[in-house]
C-alpha cells in the first residue's frame, strides 16, 4: 500500500536569505527494484519552480532519489523562477530541473539564437560549470519551448503544417492569438513574424486586426475553436495540446530557442554522490514531449496530485516498487 511521506522537515521549511518555502513537501515512499540503495546516507534537497511541469519533475526526482536511499527534503513548488535558482546558487538546494533556453537568455543575458539543442546545452553547461559550479547533466528528450498550433481540422483545411506554410496563406487566413507577454518579448511574436516574411501591421504581412491579444490560458481554447484565430501560441509540452487535439506547427526556420529540460546538480554534491549522474540520466532518457503533455494534462486537466502522477509514472516504468 502506498503511503505519503513527509519529507524531512519540509512541510513548512523556510530557507533564510532566499525566502524559499515548500508548497507541499510530500512525495510517495518507494524503493528501487531489488531493494538497492546506491544513495544510502546521502542528504539531498530537491527544489523546483512552481508551474506544473516543474513540480512534476521535482516530485519524480524526489521520489526516485529517496527510493535510491537518500534522505530527501522536498522543496518543490518554489514561487517564481528566482527562488529555486537562488536556493541552488546559495547551496540551500542540491537538485533542480532547468531549461537550456532559460539558462542562456534569463541567467546569462545571451541574445544569440542557437537552434541546435545539443550546442545550446553545451554552451550553457560550460558557463554554469565555470561560473557557478553547477553541473547541467545530459538533457532530457523534451523541449518545452514556444510554438504555434492550430486545431487539427484547421491545419488540414489550410494545409498548414509549418510556419512557412502559414506565411504562404492568403492574408485573411493569417490570424493569431497571443498573450501580451509573448507579443512584447524581444524574442517573441513580432520578430517571429519578421523572420517568416510576414511583418506585423503590414497589409501584405499580418495586419494588426489579424492579431488578438488575450490571457495565455484562453489562447488554447480559442485556437481549438479556430475563433477568433486560426493559430495560437502554445508551449510544446502543455497538456492542453493533446487534450484539445491541437496540431503544433513546425518551426522550420528555427526561430524559437530550444528549452530542453535538464537536471542541474551542484558540483560539490555530484562529486560526493557521483551515482546521481546515472540515476537522473535514467529519468531524463525516458522523458519526451508527448509524455510531458500526458503527465502535465493529468495534473492541469484531470486534477490529479503531482506526487501521485510522479509515483504512478515511475512505477509504470519499473523504476520503483
């Protein structure tokens, strides 16, 4: 029978200096097949960002590392990106899932677009190791980046499978739904239109009247209805992509920066517990865009608890028992 474990003192943990408070602090008790305990004696703090995918990755990690014998403090769900990042920089947290695009743009203020995900990972990996003694392990096989999507019937009717195909459509069919943040980003909507040869507020490109700005959550349902837009901005691993049967368009000119999910471990901790590289690699190699859509959807659409989803997935993969 499953039982819910309170992570060591993490129900209401406050880390001074970074204001990091655990939103949950719970995960399911489990063991590795055969009772192996490669992390026996290790004490690890796992943190995550507060959005669904971040929490799920944190719960998967906390559950699996505890099953491997570690005493895990669960600080998943840290509000905002800054608190979990700062906790790791301060040495108050040991393991955090990050995104290569976030590291490149947000943490190191780089503006060069590197389309190759492996090259981007290598560049971020080298900077982070040099500047912060943080080890970005081999990236997982999912990319939570920006994209545009259409309802599957609309994509088929218009013959639109890529953003270049959208640019070839008649102007009245080039209608978009975006949120204010993406509209205004320096690496967001307007430069994307320019990249694909359909400049904004141009009668031969995308007239201003063809663009509807709305809350990010509403974009998905508007896109599924194809009203008021044929194409909407989405995140590639969002559970609503699969749930609403949206067709994600190919970014064939490689405009959007890769955001490959990557487990990040403090260098001193990895040196002390080198088993973490293989254990976290076992998780990473199993993750994909389709899987993350499914797991995210179980939380955001079906209302399941992230700790339950993490446990069920790990058990279904035969990684814990």
